[in-house]
C-alpha cells in the first residue's frame, strides 16, 4: 500500500475493542442483576439478561470466528450497531431517557469517531440520535420503587434527549477533528521515517559503490594493460583484433561507470561520514544545491562558527537541507544564509526573496499537510511536509525553530538556534 493511501484505510485493533466490550458487558450484568435481586426493583430482568447474552455471543464470535487482528471499517460498523441496539433495548426496558445510564449510548459512536471513516461515523451518530428520540417517547417505566414518586416537568424531561444529542454531535466532531489530525501526523512521521531510512540506505549504497570502485580499479587496470599487449601481438589479424578492441572498450566503459559512482554515489556522502564545523556543514549543503539550482546563494558567517566540530548527524544535515531546499524552491533569485555563533549559542538564519508564507498558515507551520485558503497562492505552496520533517529532525537534536515572514526581505525567514552545550554534545 502506498503511503498516501493509508489515510483512506480505517480500522482499529480487535483485541482492544473486545476488552472494552467485556468491561461493558460485565457492567451491564452487574447493574441489571444488582438492581433486580438486591434492590428488588421491578422490571423485565429475563429479557434484559437475554439481551446482554446476545452481546456475549457477538464477543465470542469476534474471539473465535473473526480471525483478523484488525476490525475493518465495515466490520466495526456492524458490531458498533449491535452495541447501540443492545444498549437501546436495555434502556427501553428500564426507563428510557430517564435512566441515568442513557449517557452510555454516546460511547460507541464517540469511540469510532477517531478510528473509522466519516461516512461510518455519521451513520452511527444518526442511528444513536434515532435511538435517543425513540427512547424519549417509547419505553417501559423506570424500575420501582423510584417510579412511584419520580416525576419531572416536561421541560426537564425533553431537555434530557436534547442535551444528549448536542453532546453526541459535539463529542463526535471534537473526536473526528483530533483523530484526523492525529492520523495525518502519524502518517507524516511515518513518511519522515521512510525518508530517513531511504537516506541511510543511499548512504550505505554510496559507501559500497565507492568501495567497489576502489576494489575493482586494480583488476580493471590489469585487464586494460593485457588487452593493449594483445592488440600488439595480434596486429593484422582482424577477427582477433575486433574481439580485443571490444574487450578494451568494455574495460573503458567499466572505468567510466566506476568513476561516476566514485564521484557521486550519493550527494552528501563526502561530508556526512565525518565530523565538521557548522560552517562546513552549511558550505557543503549549499554547494550541493548550487550544482542543480540557478539561484544565487549568499552565505555570511562569523569567525567563531568554524572553531568547534559537530558529531556527524544525518538528522541535522537532512533537516538543514529541507529548510534550505524550501528556500531554494520558493525564492525568486536569491537565498540568504547567515551563521552566527558565540560562546553560548549557534544561530542559522535562512531567508529568501520569494512571496513568503501565506498569512493563514503561519500559525500552523510545522504541522503536516498544510493548505492555504487563498486560491491564488495554493498553486505556489506545497504540503508542508518539508517543513514538518525539517522541524522535527532539528528539534529532535535540541534546536529551537522559528518560521516567519522576513522583516527585511519579501520572502520567508527561518531561524534555527542551538545552545552550544546541546549542539556539541549530540
């Protein structure tokens, strides 16, 4: 399954759901039988227990027959409908909306809201609303002796279902909103891990390519010398000469391939494998962008920025590359990078001369999958994944990040700051 398709697949863990149902079923059994046998309240306890028994059977079905470890969107919907209907029947037998336990009707749909699809959750909310309305007008009396003297005004009575329905919609909207954000954030973090894994794999392949080029250089040189001698020995014998020339050309081709692998096994290979100062880190990153970009990079730094070396860190390199790459992508012609360092802090300021961040996404920078409401700017902006990945990687390495629109230029500005105590102990 591709990464961006995961948001379309909704499910939740079967074992967790089964455990929650057992807790609910145990609570129902205890409540119903305690009220009937201990408090001697009068209601149809037989049908109530049969209804609970049906819930037990459905849970046993999940344990012994439903073999998947995750409940699919459709399966979860079916079992949550069973939960709502089962609880609705119990409430019908024990006073309807006047039963204090009516609040539990909200649980199935709220539980599903952060895990299942919008359509599934909307259907569960609709069903719950119908059950609440039904229980408002149709139900058995609240079990005695309370029903003998339990009378409320119609205003209060009808306020109960109204408050339940309002709470139902509010809680589901709240849970769906945060569930969606949480799901997107998890996906973005998974994407970050995927990118980092690819980066580590590329570095590994780059090292292997460089090692292969070094190891194969000597035997290929030997073959080349031998073919030159063979050409001299068999000069004039056209059939043999053709074969030797073909061999010689293939040796040359192998040498060219190995040269390319040695020069560029992976772009950052030359500097990721050793400790460098922050100025050297930035110089190498800027150089790698200059090779592929027509824009101008202006790099300013002070003398203190080239004194102490930082332990090699692919997270810092990749985080800085993301922010510099973002500036390169959205600038018009120039990217400005300033490095300041003193005895206590190291600060990097990255600015560009582009249009800057849209005002409506400024407060949300650092969240994945950002989208501006301005239709004119929407085509010029990305998904915010680069900022999200860069920010998380650098913050993981003790940096503080401030993203804003530049006060001196037209574009965006990113301020990355470390305490030297944290930076040089990474």
